C-alpha cells in the first residue's frame, strides 16, 4: 500500500508587478520598482459568480417530483488568470509538463475556444461542449448535440489536465492536441465545417484574428498555428492541489496509521483511499510517488460497450419528461449507438469496446460517466463495479471481481470527492473573461 510522501506544496502562482501604491485620502506613498519579476505565492482569484457546478445534473429526472437545479446564465465577465504560470510550476500533485506555454498563445486560444464562428453555421463553439462551469465537459447530457441537432455518440471528455494525455479521444485515435482540433471542427455531427481551408478562410476574413496570428506567429494563420493556439489554452487547464493532494503529497510526515486520520482530511475519505488501493482501483487509476494523474492512459473493456450494444436496437424505454417514459415499438438503431471503441482505430478484435481510462481528478464535477454517459453519479459508477461491470465475457477480469460492501462504496465516493482541485473556480472565472464574438467572422 502506498504511503504519503513528504514534499512541499506547490501553489497557484502569479507574477505580480507593483506600481504606485495609493493610500486612502489620495496620499501617494511608495513607488516600488523591481529589476525582475516577483513570483509570489497566492491563492487563485475566485469570482463568486463564476464557479464550477452551475449545471443541472438531472439527478432524480426519472421522478415526477423532479425539480431542476440549473442556475442562471452568467452575464458578467470573469477575471483573467495567469494560466501560463501553471506550466512553469504545476499545482501540487501534478507532474512537470514537457513545455512551457506562451501567454499570447494562451490568450488567442482562449478567444478561439469560445468563438461560435468556428462552426459552419456559427452557432457552436468548443466551449458549448466543454463547458467551464460543468468541469469542461457537459453535466446535463449523456452525449452532446452537434450541428443542426445531430447526435454525438460519446460523452464529452473533460479537458482538465489534458496536457498530460498522450492518446486523445476515448479511442485514442490522435496523439497531438494540435492535430486533434480538426476532428470536431470537420465532423458532420459536431461543428461541420466543409474543410480546413474553409475554417482558415473564415478566420482570415476577420481583422482581429488575421492581425493577431501575424503578431504571434512568424508564419501567420495556418493549419499548424491554429492548432497551436487552441492547444495552448487547453494545455493551460491544469488543476491539482486538491484536498487529497494536500494530505498525500504535501502533508506533514506522520506514521501511516496516524496519517490516514490526519486533521484536515476526512476519515471516511482516508478509508476510501485505502479501499481504492486494496481493491485494485489504482492499477488503472495510477498514483506515483510524487504525482498522480489517476489514469494509466491505457484502454480497457469494463462492459459498458457491451451494454450499449445490447440497448441499440430497441431501448427498453425512452424518457420524454420527468416521470414520463414510453416503450418503443420499432427498432431505433442509429450511428449514435454503434461504437466499437479502440477497435475502430486498431482493427484488432481484442480492442472491441475498449476505451481510454479517464483521469479521476475533479471527477465529482465531470459526470455523467462512462464513454456513453450512461451512469449519472459517482454512486452508480461505484455500484457498477461492485456488481461486476457490464457482463461482457471479454471484459477486463479486474473489473469483474471487485468485492465492495455498501460501506466500502460510501468510503470510495467520499475519497473521489476529495480529488477536486482548489483551482476549478479560478479556471471558470478565467474562461468567462472572454467576450463572445458576434456572428460572421468578417465582423459584418
């Protein structure tokens, strides 16, 4: 069993330049000049109106007594954060990143990420599937809706810490964030652009984008620089320094048994962490000595693809509204249901219904879960494994034999809820610092 190691906590840092400091009454006191840039330990700036969790989880939607918990749309702008600093000094619990990010590229990528003009009919942006307030995924839909209402067959992956992901998409079909952008931009059921050239032509017709790309990149606006800008913003979405990290990686040195119940970390969560390791969860959701991504980056069959395929031809029921279900009388097989996972990339029979292991960081914010969004809550996910997974004969045996009591399940959920970063609200506020562009990239 892993034991907590002693290392200093990294903190969300920002470069601050002090100018004139003015006291009450308008009396000017000091002018502080610094030869270099002062790096100072500060907490993330949090705007109370911009925070994770502004969503309707649909929990209880099957009941006629269902009441929505959706929140009002944010109207005011958020507060810009120095995201580039995270690549220089990642938050506690995260490993070093392979590259430092340029602030100008992050700023341009952020603007593009929220611009609906990147879609064919100028109604969809990247952020409409990767919603900042909803864990940079979608909490309100199992699978998203794309161009002209077309269905998308897979749950939206969260973008937290995507900088560390080597095989992108749930089937691992891309290995570069810079190249990955073209899949959603060109997919008929996502942003539906006709071609790469069409995207670049539209952006080039906008004075701001044309000039900004020319200022930042020697080659100006190209397929490669568009990828660099969008990926820079995504790589900056680093989020660690959770209650678990502060306890496990940054806590005081204590004997193991005392450490499990150290002040500041819930006893039930500490027990859940012990269950997490003892029951083999950490074999796929890995933890290293000095950092943890909570994923092995590999592809596994948990039985969810098998269950999805079984529901494809005729779902047992379809929900129309709270408490209102209908039983289909015709087959309903569509491309939305057909999903063979990793097999679609490799062509290997053994890869059928295998999907990439998701990270568990911020997992309390990123439901619904599994590749098809079929499990609504952490409680149902833990129960799914306690019941042996989806029942596919070819299922990974490690997911077939997890023995969990009800008490174990409650402890596991408590542990998972301590993996939420203290930076998530700051990332939301930063995201909402963007003024959304009007329709037509030409500014007309």
